[in-house]
């Protein structure tokens, strides 16, 4: 079994996001970048499946600028066998990413495609679903548990009502939830080994994919600051404020 895992380079989740003064976007100058957290879960799950003897190759792929290679190197250090970097220097939207992944899937012919359920920078939650539609493959989104069977997957999904367990035939697309596992840290020896693992370089233009944005971003602004709370003298006053001011009861 071959597993393709898509990873994305985003602003580190511990960094406080700052909006540019002109409102054209988020400031990324001298800001720490890292792998999108749910993508770490996707890599970890792929490595676990390989360690269990149910997969023989893991390919990590990223789409983005030159520095996006860092996320592939991290995936290689964790346990991926080889990497693919599709070079795009401009802003790229989920549909274009899905079309690029479609071309790579058609070339590599993996049995499974893993990725995070969504990226923490844009929260789009679209790439996995659109890739499944383009390939006409079954999909299991928001996976919090994956059990590999002979020719199918049993996947437990995080949904609004709680948990849902489904079975999908292989090949399939799986988007991974943060509850799926606890990603491991790459050890220093594995980081050194990862430097020798191959990363294939591909330009998006060579795949014949139009990566021009279809959505115009008008403005980015910080959320309004929360007002300080107030103290009430008794339960009656609390009920009165909830009813007349907050209007929640």
C-alpha cells in the first residue's frame, strides 16, 4: 500500500497573528512558520500504518514557495520515504491545490491520500473534498480513528452530534482530525537522515494547472476586542441583565 500525505506550511500556531496596517493581509515577516497541525496528524497516522506493516511507502507532498520544502523535510524526518514539492510562488487557493494533487495522484497511483482536515491559516476545509470529487474517490473527513482492513478503511469521524463510524473502499481520501493521534517529534538522527532523502521538484505550470486566484480578498481586520465583564450583586440582577441586555433568555 502506498500513502500520499499532503502537508502545508503555515504560521506557527503559537505565534500571535498581526494584521498589516493597510489591511491587505497578515504580517509574515520574521514570523515563525511550521507544518499545519492537522497535517502533522496525517503524517503520524501514515507512519503508524507503515510501522504496522500495512503500507510500504509514504510520500509527502507540499504545494507552495521554495521555503515550503521545510514541511516536506520535517515529514521525511518523521518517517516519510520521499517528498514532492510543487513550486508555486503566488497565493494558491484550495481548488488549484486539489487539481495539482489530482495530477500527482494520477502519476503516483497511491492507495490512500491523507491530509489535515483544514489549514489553520485560512480554515477553508475544502481541499480534501474537492480532490475526492475530481478523482471520484470515496472520502472520510474529520477522521479521529482509522482502522485499515484488507480493501477498505473503517473510519471514526468527528461530527456535530458526536462520533460517526463509516467504512470506505480503497483508494480513498482521508482528512485527519487533531484527535486522531499524538504526533511524534523528529529525532536528531532522523533529521540528518531526512537530508539524504529525495525531494522531487515540480513547477505547477508544468502540470498545466492554472493557479491564478479566483477569489478577491477585499480586507483583513482583527476581531473586535472583548469588553470587560461586570460583577452583579445577586442572581436577580444576573437574570435581569441576561434577559434585557444580553437577550439570551
